[in-house]
């Protein structure tokens, strides 16, 4: 186990999250089983007070989890210097069999807690509190994923061995790799660009025609397309090196931490895009979600497109 200050900070915060989330979970189960907005009993009055307490806890957990996810990635990058062979966070993620699953679970939980927050704000703006039972039922499920994440994070850090040789990002993200990543990096560039920009153009069309469900669905596919194209193509222009495909190295100071900007824009854009579909299912207006989604997805596309264009202007060739 590596007990760097950053890792200890994550453990302490996870312990605090687990404590308060457990309180919210117990309250959520009670509310879900006994909630009746039409009742005028002391029990219902007590449940309403409990719902505000539980909602406040969940809201602040999400508000802290978003920057904490960035801190988690920063921690992986920071402790990579302690592992033989690792050059960035990629080596730490691959150092145990749990790293990749933990990263995916953390991303999933960000979306889950964000969607819970959507239900919460829709609920409290209506005096009849129509989504109270639904949002706490949803939190019961989200809580289980949160516990899985915290346990898996503890197992991953406990499994790190500083004496074990790990792979660097150059070998992990290489077309010569026998893993699925090797197959991804061999995708034809025109096909990759066609899919990436094609999805984005369709998103713009569905934005103007207000086709909400398809707009939300395209945002899900855009996450996948954006990450694959970033690793396979656009990242190489950030590094200005055709063989460097690591999705973590541009989080470092050498590249002005541009990775944090790219991933944040992608998360906000796709989150609000998927949010439009959820709000449509609930019969709620989603104009703000449409606009925020398109703005941040467009920002992401402009940023990753700018790197190849600038490189071509400077050097007169493509990588």
C-alpha cells in the first residue's frame, strides 16, 4: 500500500462520505417506504423534515465528489513516480486489476449523483413534491454504487506494490498492444473523424429540431466517440508525437493541464445532454439543459480540433 498524503486524504474523505451517505441511506429507505404527501400525520411531517436533511447530505456529497474526482486523477499521476515503470496515472491504473473498473465506476457515479440532483431540483420547485419518493428510491441504488466505489478504491490502493514493475503508457496505449486498446488505435482515421464529427453534427440538428430522446442518446454515443478519437488521434496533436496516445499525460503541467479542461467540458456537455432525455420522460421543460449541453460539447469539439489545425499551420504536415 502507498500511504502518500494524497491517498490518505482520499481515504479520510471517503470515510466521511460513507458516514454521511449511510445516514442519508437510512433516511431514504424510511422515506421511500412511508412517504404519503396527502397525509397530515405527525409521521409525515417528520418524514418531510428527514427528506430535507437527506437531500442536503446527498447534494453536498455530489458537490464535493466532482472536484474530488479530479483530485483522484491528480493523485494517480502524483504517485506514479513511486511505481517502477510508470510515467503517469496510466501506469497506476494498470498496476492492479481494479484500476480500470474503479475509474469507470467513479465516472458512472458522477452521472448518477448528477441525475439525482436533477430529480431533487425538479422536486423542490413543485409545492406538491412529486418526485420525493422517486429521488430517494434512486439514491438507494446510487448509495450501493457509492459503497462499491469506496470499497474498490481501498482495495486498489492496498494492492499497489512499489516493488512491482508496471507498464508505462507508451506500451499500454500502443497499436502493437494485444488488448482492446490496440484494436482501437488501428481504426482508420477518416472513419474515426467521420463518426466523431458526424455524431456532433447530428446533435446540432436534433438540438434545433428539439428531438430530445435522440439528442440524449447521441450524447451517450458522443462520450464513447470523443474518448476514442481523443486517444487515437487528437491526443497525438496535443503531444505533437504520433506514437503517444495516453489519455492521462495531458493532465500534467507540461501540457498546461489541458486534459482537465477537455474532460470537464465533455462531462458537463454530455451530462446535460442526457439530462434532457430524463426531463422529457418526466414531462419537464429542458431548454437550459439543451443550451448548456450544446455549448460545452461545442467547446470540447473546438478545442480538440484546434490542436491539429495549429500543428498543420506551424509544420505544414499532418501527423
